[in-house]
C-alpha cells in the first residue's frame, strides 16, 4: 500500500501562507523601526537591546541598507 501524500491546499496551506505573510510584515516593521531609531541617534547597542538581539546581529542585518539609504550612523567610538 502506497502512503498518501497530503493535499497541499486547504486550511493547512492557508495557515502556512499566513505565517509567511506575518514574517514578511514583521521584517518590514523591524526595518522601519530600526531606521527611525537610527535617524533619531540611537546606537547599535540600544537598538539591539530593544530588539533582544546582539549588536552584531542588528548591525549585520541592517547596516548595508541604512548606509545605502544615506542615514548617518553612529560609530562606536564617536
């Protein structure tokens, strides 16, 4: 007897699509919030603490985008 493969439609597919949409929304919200904080003069450490991640993680995720946008970023020793 061959095992049946679940149908990739229906409520389960809708639930998973909702998870993907929420992740994308959360990423956009984080991008906007980090940008506002950095424009307001927050340090990488302050942003990281607020997000519950390391300074290195927030820098790695957002530095290039913020630098490309021309946002003046605080330097660690500045």
